[in-house]
C-alpha cells in the first residue's frame, strides 16, 4: 500500500490561513471517510486534530478544519499562530485491514 | 488522564528479537482498539499493526507481516509488539496509540511518547 501524498512543506504568516493537501486513491481516501489528521511537534506525542474527515476532537481549536473531495483530503489551519508550527500527517483507512499515512508536511509560521 | 507509556526499545543487532510494551492508564483499556505506529529517523509516520479491544482481531502492515506479532493483556492494561528477525530498516521510534473505536480505524486519539529501536551491527 503506497503512502498518501502530502506536500513536504507549507508556510504562512500569523493570522493567515494555510491548507495542506493529502492525495490518495479510490482505494483509500476515495472510498472511506476514515481520514484523520495529526499534529506532531518533534519530541512530543502526535496529537489527533481531525478524525472522520471533518470531526474535531474536544479541545482542538476551531481554527483547524478538514474536508475531502474525491481522492484528496485537506486540512485548513486558519488564523495561524506560532504554536501551529509542527509536522502534520494525514492517514486513511485503505481497506483490507490496512491503514496508510501521508509522508508529512512541515508547517512553518513565518 | 489517559496515559500510554512505551518501553522495551534499545540497540539490537540484525536478526535478533525485541518485545515492546505499552502500559496504559486513565481509561477502560479493554474498550479500545490499539495501534503501533513507527517513525524512522527523518521519515514520516508508518502504521505497523492494530489489535481490537478484545484482542481477537489483528492487522499488520505488509512491511512487517510475518515478523511482527501484536498482542495485549487486558488484565494488565498492557499492549505488546514482538518483532522478530530485526532489520536495519526497523530502526525507528515506536509509538502506541489508542483508537477511538473498539475495532479500530477511527484514528488514534491518544499517543505515547514512543520507545526507540535501533538495529545495527
């Protein structure tokens, strides 16, 4: 199973918005709504910020939002803050009891 | 509060075996599926294995199937990962994560800090 495709980097200035894409296939993102997004600060535990494509867990700011169109999922971070600087990973159920992650996107707040 | 603490990592030679553990607390352990996810140095996250809440359903990534066994002891609130025939490419930080659902695939809502496995001769 191939990894999902994410841009290696993204950036934005404080208060701006940035969108990170996650491209899969009709066998994973295109077929299931089990898409999750994680924020990972190096040295810390990854944190779930979006599940089931659009669901935001309790405690996650509403600046984070998820969407999906066809085989591509997206994470939008609005009103960027310095603490949003981190690595972001998408994942999707890929059928046949398989889970696949994206390669990760390093978000830089300028 | 939910806590997951991995242990058992270390430096090992290729071909040897290792058993990782993940001690859980702060939630009803037997109600949740659990994952192992790893991250090689400088690389992204890679899903390794999933076990259902009761331990009866297990799933593995193609990259480790046949060499890895996931298991759990609900009486001890502990998750395990047995890795046999270790390869250099198994070098990674290994994380355990709780899934939102009993059977898995809902996303890992709590993660540990990981345990580092280094495979080198």
